[in-house]
C-alpha cells in the first residue's frame, strides 16, 4: 500500500513539475524525479521508523518470547512426564515385589498351618489309639477279674457239691469236666 502511495505521489510531482507542453514518459530518466523519489523514500522510512517499526519489533519480540516460553514449558512437561513414567515403573516394580512377598508369605503360612494340622491330627490319633488301648486293657482286666470271680465261684460251688455228695470217682470226674466245659475259652 505504501508503494502505491509513493508511486502516486511521484506521478503527481512529475505532473506538477513538468512543463505543460511535454508529457512525461514513465521510463524516461529525469534527475529531478530521482531526487524527489529519494527524498520521499527517506521521509517514508523515517515515518515508518517512528510509527510502525517499534510496534512491529515489539510484536515480533513478544511473539518470540511467547514461543520460547512455550518451548520451555513443553520441555519441562516432557521431563515431568518422563519422571512420572519412571516413578510409575518404580511403583509398579515395588507393588510386584510386595505382592510376590505376600504370596510367598501366604504359601509359607499355609504350609506351616498344614504341618500343624497334620501333626495335631497325628497326635490326636495317637492319643485316641493309646486311649483305646488303655480302655481295651482295662476292659480285658475287668473281664479277667470277672472271669476269675466266676471261676472261683464255680470252683467253690463245685467243691461244695463234691463235699455234699461224697460221690464216687466217676461222678467227681464228670463234675470237673462239666465245670471245665462251662469256663469260657477266651
């Protein structure tokens, strides 16, 4: 746009400075026109420097600063993400080791409990067997005592019969054989 304004201004100056008879040519070399164009260009540069150059540089600088800040933030976020990933990996490894420890501890406890239950069952069965043996022995002794009492009672009764009857030898043998047959064989 500035280019068009400067060309228009140049054309106007050329038209005004030229004499009325001759018509200026666009490609003709006119030293006055060159000087005026240089003067207008310098004035235009000065005006642009005062009005547009500082805001343009400020805008470019702020944009550059914003881009560099964004890059720094992105790099920081990238580093933070890396550290979080590493922390996550460490936490995962720690959780795995703890879970394996818990599993191993549970297995050990289960084995100990199993061994305790088996040993207690064996101890209980041993005690039951001993108790059963003791009961059997006691019952056997009781039965033997009862048997002795019965045998002694029978012997006394047999002796009483023998004494009462004063029997002959054949009857005595028969009574003794009857007595022996009445005794249980166990």
